[in-house]
C-alpha cells in the first residue's frame, strides 16, 4: 500500500503506518498514492484526483468533509472516510475555553497586567452560572459542550432539526434559541442549509449583548453582518476558531471588528486528539488490509 500523508498528523503516525506499506509526504508523488491522508488543509478536488490514478481511499483525519469533493471521489471510485468520533472532546474543550475567556476578560486581564497596568477595579467579569447556552447543532461535539456547560450551572437548550430529544439540552425551535440564549455555540457542519444562517436577520432575533462562540465552520456566519452587529453592540463578542478561509484573508472584516476573540483553527489540534485520529486511521487501514 502506498500512503501519502498530505497534512500534519501526530509524528508517531508514519511509524505506525509502516506495517501497511510505504508512507511518504511528497505531494509530487500523488500519482503513486493508493491512500491519501488529509486533515483540513489539503483540498481534495477533481483536479487533484486527475493526478491520482492509483488512489483508492481518502481518509480525512477529523470530522468535517467540506475539503473533500465527495462526488468527484465517488465518480472516480475513490472511497472517502473520516474519523468523526476522535475530535469531540478536543473541540468541546476549546469551545468552553473560548466561552470562559470572554466573560472573564482573560485576554484583557493578561495583556494589561503584562503591560504594567493593574486593572483590578476596571475589569468587570460576569459568570456562566445560570446563563442560558443555546447549542446550534447538537451531535457529538454539541453533546460534549452540553455536558460541560451543565456542569457550570448553565441552562442548556439546543436546536437541531435532526435531534428530537437530548439527555442534557432542552430542544427548542431556532427562534426560541435565538430569543433565550445569552451564549450561542455553533456545532453544525457546513451545508447548503447552514451556510450564512447566522446573518443580520438572525442577529435581530437574538438578545442584545449575546455572545457567540464558533468552533463549527466560519461560513455558518455572515462575516460582514457579524462585524456590523459587533460594532453596533447587538453582539457583545464573537469568539471563533473558524474562518471563511485558513488563514483569514487580510480583508476579513472580523480582523478589525471590536469584540472578536480569535483562534487559528486549533479545535482538533490537541495532542491527545492527534493520537486518537492516528488510532482511527490505523483501524481503518487494518480493515482494508
Ligand atoms: P455531528 O454530525 O455529530 O453533529 C452535527 C450536528 O449538526 C448534527 O446533529 C446535525 O443534525 C446538526 N445539524 C445539521 N444541520 C443543522 C441545522 N441546519 N441546524 C442545526 N443543526 C444542524 O458532528 P460533530 O462531530 O459534532 O461536528 C460538528 C462540526 O464541527 C463538524 O461538521 C465540523 O464542521 C466542526 N468541527 C470543527 C473543528 C475545529 O477544528 N474547530 C473540529 C472538528 C469538527
């Protein structure tokens, strides 16, 4: 088996995959590859597939398959697999970290103290306790966030057209989620239905001063509308790990809008998760031996 590792995985992975054949990282050898391993950086396009006549399997280490043209793979007889279970805890912990960082003013507290300003009186914190968290999408990651938020004493509600009931969250309509949530955390995939669904019409239905956390996909929000909502104060803060593109284009309006807490798409990048993704890839290749 010839395995092309196109993106960054745990450094132990090439050694662990050696039992299945040759492992290489040179994209120039795509023509030889029978298995292609990607995370989110490499885009599997029809043009790439044209250069890969021997390819039989694409494995996306992670959840979202929006960087893989599944229809083009199918047309070429290339199987596509992902490792959906691995990343839930890693992403949920980042969502919690972002959600905690905003009301605790962690960034301001750190930078001001470092600059020699001691803003003990000036920094006004608020708590997650007894606030309402609305989860947009409540699958694997949303569920891990729900459990953690409940442990913080939050009231957890969820909206997901494909989930009728949930052990932690009370399921509500989209309008009720917008109307009741102090925090909204996004955990949907990027689909035709979710693209741009958080736009100015949606913001208008939310509480004044709502805080949004996005570890789902950048394009679920409309960036221009979000920047405007932040400037006008309708949205108090937008804490995001995900963007229209990785990295965001310099013209991205969120880079200069107030109240944006930024992370560079690191939701799945915990050390433990990269090891779990490796375990899943070994199991997938084991089955195809
Ligand atoms: P999942 O499939 O278990 O859950 C997604 C949920 O979203 C499902 O329950 C689905 O029914 C729901 N959904 C679909 N359309 C919806 C809509 N219109 N409104 C509300 N809910 C809707 O997936 P998951 O493992 O929880 O991952 C969710 C997403 O998180 C992925 O698709 C990916 O985009 C993102 N993700 C981001 C990172 C990161 O690095 N930040 C890492 C992994 C996954």
